[in-house]
C-alpha cells in the first residue's frame, strides 16, 4: 500500500506542488538568514555605551539638567556622552545628579 497517487498526471501535479512548497521554504530561510546577518551587522556597528551622560533641557539654551551613568534607564533622549571629568565638573557646577543611578556617588561626590 502506498499513499501516493497511482497515475502519472497526479504524481506530476504532486511533484510540482512539492517543488513550489520547497522553494517557499528556501525563500523563507534565505529571508531569515538575511535578517539575522543585518541584525548582527547592526549590533557590531553600534557605538559603545558611554560611561557618563548629561541630559539636556528643552529649548534654545538646552542647558544641562542631570548627570547620569551611561547605563541609567532614567536618562532621557536628549543626552550626550561626556568624559568622567566633564561629568564631575558638571556636578561641581551645580548640575543635579540622577537619584536613580547615583552618578554623584560613582564620581566620588557624597
């Protein structure tokens, strides 16, 4: 007993359908491999996380609002990376330190 059709025309139809299905699977695999390659390339090109950031205000003056560690989840989108010295100088000049990441403690201020 076989589960295949007994005649040639139906076997050819089944063969055609299987080839089309196989091509769809291969195309999907190629798409996923391309996406994975792009994701890996983007990950490799991502700039490193800075050690310190300064969050900036809104408006023309855009003065500094708060000093954060580079990994602080509370830092807003308007921020720029700074050196340790610039972060320490900002706190010494009166810019607030983030109360979540405690940037002031990390910089040696208590």
